[in-house]
């Protein structure tokens, strides 16, 4: 009788520990899923910002704009005998 009682108590304890472990695992999974969602939103925002910065960079680096700023703000002029080589076009 004592051996059966000890077995039942041990099994009951094992079930209880198992149940607590399942609850903790589910809780951790939910926390991590929430964290993942937050990180995905942040990734999407950063991706959008990166695309906008690339567009802005290409606009600022446009050769025509650079030449216009050089003339207007820096007073630079193109030399009179300036020849553009085919490899530079």
C-alpha cells in the first residue's frame, strides 16, 4: 500500500511539474511572438526609411543638380576648351 501511494504521489508531482512547464513554455512563446511582431514592424519602418534615403541620395547626387549648385553657389564655370571624352560620357 505504501509503495502504491508513493507511486501515485510521485506521478502526481510529475504531472504537476509537467503542467507548470507547459504553462511557462506557452507564456514564453507568446512573449516571443509579440517581440517578433514588434521587430518586424521596426524592420518595415527601417526598410521604408532606407528606400527614402536612397531616393534622396540619388536626387542630391544627380550630375545636373551638382553642376547647377557648383555654378550658382560656388561660382564655378566650365573651362572654354573643355572636351568630354567618349569614356567619360
